[in-house]
C-alpha cells in the first residue's frame, strides 16, 4: 500500500511538472484555442475522479478524488467562459448600440 501511494504521488508530480512546462511554452495566440481542447480532457478527468471518489476506498483517495473534481470543474467552467468571451470578440457589432 505505501509503495502504491509513492508511485501515485511520483506520477502526479511528474505529470504536474510536465504540464506546467508544456503550458508555459504555448504562445499567447494559441492559448485560447487550445483551452477548448483542454476542456474535453478535463471532462475525462472529472469522470475518472468521480469513479475514484464514488467507490469505497481509502479516505485519502476519496479526498484526492474530490479535489480533482473541484479543480477539473474550475478548469472546464473557466475554459468555457474564456472561449465564449473570445467568440464574442468575433461577432459583428449591431447597429442598436
């Protein structure tokens, strides 16, 4: 059990570091369009976190699953808001304003 936790934490830390490095290398012009694709990946993370959180598991797994759900939902909602704002910039201005 402790070895499984160590392996899981190692994978989490490596994935976090890799994700940070990849995101910081993306030019600003590509960041918003790529966010739409990241929303789909976060949706998959939400499903996985729900599966982990919903089963009878170690309390630490349930807590980490809940934290993953919260972070992924913040990412999905924020991504949709930013994408909607970006699309609003491309709409034609109406003569009513």
